[in-house]
C-alpha cells in the first residue's frame, strides 16, 4: 500500500534531486529518506528513481506517481483539517501565497483578523506572482493563492486558466499612469495612453509587461521598455528620477510613497481582476473557507 508520508518524500526527492537535499527540506536524516524510498518502491513494485551521478532522476513510473501525489496529498490535507474541525480541536493551518502589492494592502488586514478570530489556526504567507503562485497552489505547496489577471487585448484562452480551481472574486484594480512631477502631463485630468508613445517605459512583472505591450500596440505604438522591475518602490524611484513613465495598479500605488512622481488616469481604462484561488477539496476545509471570507472582507474595505 502506498503511504502519504512516502509520497511526500518522493515529491521532496523529485524537487531537490537528491536524498540529502530532500532530507534537509523535510527535516530528517538521509538514511530515513533512503529507507522510505525503498519502501515506496516495494509498494509500487517497480523502480521509481535512477541515480545519475550525484543526482536522482525519476523513472517513467516515478514521474507518473509524482503527478498524482499533489492531488492525493491535497485531498488528504482537506480530510485531516475537516475532521479536526468537526472533532472540535480548534486547530488547522492556512498557507497563503500573494503577489507583492496584495501582500502590503489586502493581506495584512485579512491575516490579522484571521488570527484574532481563530487563534488556534496557524497562518503563513509567502510571495510569488502569478502564474507561479497558481502553480504552487496546484502543487499542494499552499492552500490559498491571491492572484490577478488582465483582460485579453488580443483574445485568447486566459478565461479558462482557472477553470479547475475555486475562484473567489475580490476586486477590480484599475491601472494608472505614473510620470515624473515635472512631466507636461503630470496635471492632466486624463491621458490617452498613446500620448506616451515616444516615452521610455519602466515595466513590471512578466505578465504585467506582456499586457502593457498589448495595450500599447492596440493604441498604435510599441513601448520602448528601458527598465523592468517587480519592485514597485523602484518603479516610482525610476519615474521620479525622470527615467521614464509607467502604468501601475492602484493597489500598488496605495502601498508606495511616490516621491518625485505623480499618478494620472489613463485611457482606455484597463483593470485587472484580483481573486483568491483554492482547490475544490481545500475549499471545504473550515480554516481555508474562513481565510477566503477574511480576504473578501478586506477587499470590500
């Protein structure tokens, strides 16, 4: 019989490439990892790993088992957490991943309220931008992912990217232009994005950068991107130094002191959709459901 603890070890070995690295990740000894992998291979009735030099490589059977492991472990986690809640243990955990501007605006209030209302529930936070954050959710590394997506400018299949997940809409976040204080358009009530056609640009994360290019090209020009950074304070610093213009979500603007830079409304109006995502099995876990409720409340405020 395949045991869940053996699947966790297999995932760690597959992710790190060696028994010793997996042992460090799991907080156990290298011989313990080796013994559990032997037991798993005996249960499976076929080799799952092949040693190549100093690293371990998955066999075809090993790859198949790793693919199924995330769903199996997520289902077991859901079962364990729900049973604990029903039994009145007042225990549980929620692992949250969020993009940076969400971490500094929506998340602190939601986490504080979660801890205040349910002190027995362990909550944790890591940062990652989508689509990596969504990948972490599907892999079973987190329980809730705060994510965003932009409307498709050129069409496509973006609407289907979360079809297998539970989607909790939180808010729509409008993009605004960011210009130096002395810029000719700094005091404009509204700016067509085409008016920035000859400006150097500062772009953000890969998803944001791709969407910026699509919006600009739909307005008849290709932006000249001189700088790219995921760090919103750095974007404001670069704009404030007169090195270019940018567009930023209003959620990010709220979390940054914009010294030397001004924000202006841009047209056409572009909004990104901010959501909280989880797996269907995890959505039934009381601690996860409460975390989604607290994120929704924080977004409303």
